[in-house]
C-alpha cells in the first residue's frame, strides 16, 4: 500500500492534493477539523491547534504508517492571522506556531520511524517563506521556519532513502486567500503574477505530486507562483 498522510485536505490545496494522489492509487489519510469530501479518504477529525489532538489519533496513524510500503507525508494545514510584530500576543503567536510548526514536528515523529525508502515529506510553505509583507507577522515567521525544518529534516534523513521538499505557493485561489484579501483587491493581487491570474489549487497539487516522486529535488525549496512580479 502507498499512503498519503496529509493535513488540511478539506478544501483548497489539500483537497486537490488528496484528489491527485487518489488518482494514482494512493490510500489517503486526512487530518483536519473538517472532513475531506472525497470518497475513499480516511478522515481523522482533529484540531491541530490543540497540542493533544494528535495523541488521540496516534495509534490509528501509526498502524497506517506501519502497513505502508511508501508514505508521502504532506504538511499542508496552516493558520494565518492579520498581525504585526508590535501587537502580536504570545498566546496568539503560539497558536499559529502550533498549527504551522509543532503539528508537522509531531507528525514527523510519528511517521519517520515507519517510513520506508522511497517515501517523502513535503512541506507546503509560501512565497512568504523567503520574504515578508506587513501585517502577516506570525505567518511569515512560521513559514520562514518551515523551510529550516524541511532542510534540517533532509540532513537528518540522509541515507534513509526518504526525501524532502518545500513547495511555496504564490497567491492561490483558496478559502484562506479570500478570507484575508478583500474582494475589491483581488484583481490587484491577481495582477501580481506574471500571468495576471491566481494560481489554481490543482497546479500546486501537481507540484506536490511531482516533488513526492522525484527524490532528485531532496532538500529543495520550489516556488510555485506563476512568476511573482516584484514592485
């Protein structure tokens, strides 16, 4: 059995990634607050912001990892707040880090001991993993750290046959984007790519699939943003 274990597959990039891997015959396990709507997906309902959420499903997850010939672990779930360096309370900062960094670490600890050669760990970062904009303090910090996590994972897994990558989407047509960008600003945001449009979740899912099956990119940061225009 080939297994995709993914966080946040209820919508957007996660949903399309689950669909892409299902098309390739993978069993899919999703961890999120809402279920993935695809047939054949096993859903573990959990809030990754809860430090104890993964402990509750660890035995079932471990059994899946042990039974798989190949595991692709995709850290997709993320929390984004509108905040600044001067105003972010520690509790709010921790809540973002819990989803964006602590949950991936906890899943790695569960999965890696059971992952066979040919497996992969794919982190879903962001254009903001290597630059910053105002008003997204905790998200920018956590996504920068995610690249460090991916690179450190690559080094620690050298010789195991397990490879890593960080896919960094640009402005992608997802619920998260539409929650944080006003409707009247969407045209301007779309115009920030060299193609004058938003990235589609299916395009990111294809990049995740490609990175999962090509170990030559081990340790790589791959920007999937249609060529973002810098102004």
